[in-house]
């Protein structure tokens, strides 16, 4: 009887985790196409939490943006953006220049600062150990 209860809790927890991960993956960002002064504008609004699970989808979306457009990436409503996603957006800045895309970023400044702090903590607090070789 007790094992049935534990089994039910484990199965229920597994199903809940599956649906949470699925919803986070499906709703990581929303796009909207507008026309602004004869030029196409694409708005990419990031959701509240953008995890590493969304990396491939966001990368694919940014890679397929057409040339000569205005693109706005809005992270102002986001609470958490995984550092991998921030790296993708940073890399996209160079791609945007080559594709003549007018890129505007909103609400990502604080996340870049937290990423720098995290990088500093990893470098200073947990430095990589160098192996020493003796001849």
C-alpha cells in the first residue's frame, strides 16, 4: 500500500516535470511582424523564463531572419534568461550587421551584467587547476 503511494507520487511528479518543461520550451518567445515606414519590423518578445532548452529554436529563428529588416528583441518582461541565450543574441549582433538588419535590444542590459558577474565568479572562485609536469 505504501509502495503504491510512492509510485503514484513519482509518476505524478514525472508527468508534472514533463509538462513544465514542454510549456517552457513552447513559449520561450513570441514574434510579431509589423511594417514601419515602409520597412518590415520583426518584434521578438522573450518570455518570463528563457532556458537553455530554447537555444536551438531561438538560434534557428535568428538565423532565418531576412535581410534589410528592423528587428527588436525585447527581454523587458523576462525574469531569467540563460547565459547561452545571451551569447546567441551577442553573436547575432555581428550577423545583423552583415545582413543589414537594424537591431534593437530592450531589457537585456541587466542580464549581461549578471552574466559577467557569473563569469567572474567562475574564473576567480573556481579557477581551473593547471596540471604541473615535472621533468
